[in-house]
C-alpha cells in the first residue's frame, strides 16, 4: 500500500479545515467538508484533485447552500478502496452514493468538475440521486477519440500494475517546476498557494496511485450509451481556454443529448473555479435559480 497524505501533516493547514470531518462507510474512511446552510449542493472533484480545489469557491457558495464536498476514494485524505472496481466509474458512483446515504443527505443540485461530472451523471442515471440539475464544469463525459483514445487506458493500466510508477511520479512532482508545469498544461493559471496544494498531494505515492488507478479503470463507453436517457437537466460550463478537456467536447455531448445547455466561461482554463471562483459562483447561483434551487432569502 502506497503512502497517503496524512491529516496531521499534509492536512495541518488544509483549506476550510474547520469544515472537515471523517466518515466511515464500509471499508472506506472518507474525508468530507460541509459548509453553510440551505439547499444541498454536492461538489465532486476530478481525477488527481481533492477538496482543496474548492478552497475559495465553497465558502462563496456556502452563503446560499449547504455545500458538501468529499475527497474521492484514494484521493486526498479519503482511504483507498480495496480492488480496482472501487476506482472505476460505477465503483466511484456506488461508493459516493453510500456516503450520501450514511450522511442522510439528498442533493438538490450537483456540480462535477472533469471526471467528477461523469460520476454524477452515472449516479443520476442509476437513480442514486435526483437533483434539480447536474452542472458539469469542463466535464469529461465521453470516451477520448483518435489515437489518444487507443493508448490512454492501456498506458494507464500499465502504470497501475507497476508499483514503482507512483513513486516515480511523486518523485518527479517534487522536482522544482514539475507541478507548475502540470498545472500550466491545463490552460489555467493558479496562484502559488494553489500550486503548492497540488504539490502537497502529488508528492504522495498513495494519491498518485489512486489517480493512475482511476484512469486505468475508467470506461466511458457505457456512459455514452446511457446518456440519451438522462432525465436530469444537464448544464455544461465550458472554459474556452481548457486544454485538458477540449471545449469542442460539448458539441459531442449535445449530439448525444440534445437537451444539454452549454455556457461558455471566457478566458479561463480547466481549473476555472480555482482561477476565478467568484465568476463560477455567480454562474452556479444563476443556474440554481433557473431550476428553482434557492438559498436563504
């Protein structure tokens, strides 16, 4: 088992630490943050990230909503699942559903970033949740096309089966500029605090192993087949400078699900909610209002 970030060390000054708690569900010990009051808004981060990604957005949204944000299995301070299935799309969706059931919460609105949007779409399709709307921020909802689609999963599976690979990536991330280059490749520009928080995670072989394992076990073919029967309204927030998930992907989703709404976020990249949290918060409030999800008046 690879070393994971430790709450009393890497989490010593974790963003919104006062809102954190740990919840045991089956064989998983989840790290969850809960802020604010009002309708329940669930935030789900993407591959390789954690609750730090919402560090500035969550407090803004907490003015109108009860914000619930977990670290996904194996990510951040949530324990790693036993077996590869726990890092697959159905496995993640089932585990997150079990967490919500244990907490006794029913989300009124859900927001998923990148792969987090796919997890929420799967949960909606499987009738695990029934929010008024699903907001996808730079969501990765469809299989990769072309050469990338052919080599991505096999390469990730190769990495996942070699125990030294996470240690190598964690070591590489510790080299000066390594994490900055990774962040820059998303098309986003983060402040030093944001970069340092990512570095704190990716120098941990356990966190890296979970991200690689998630990519190795990720299969969006079934989601693509099922997406036409999604009844939950889907709103896609698409950052025009996103170089991780191409903005053109929204057109592919619309071809599969014509009812999807698309809103463009100008001049921001894949981590738009970290670059300009106030801008993204305003968009979320607007969407919530359109679907009748309103905070305290």
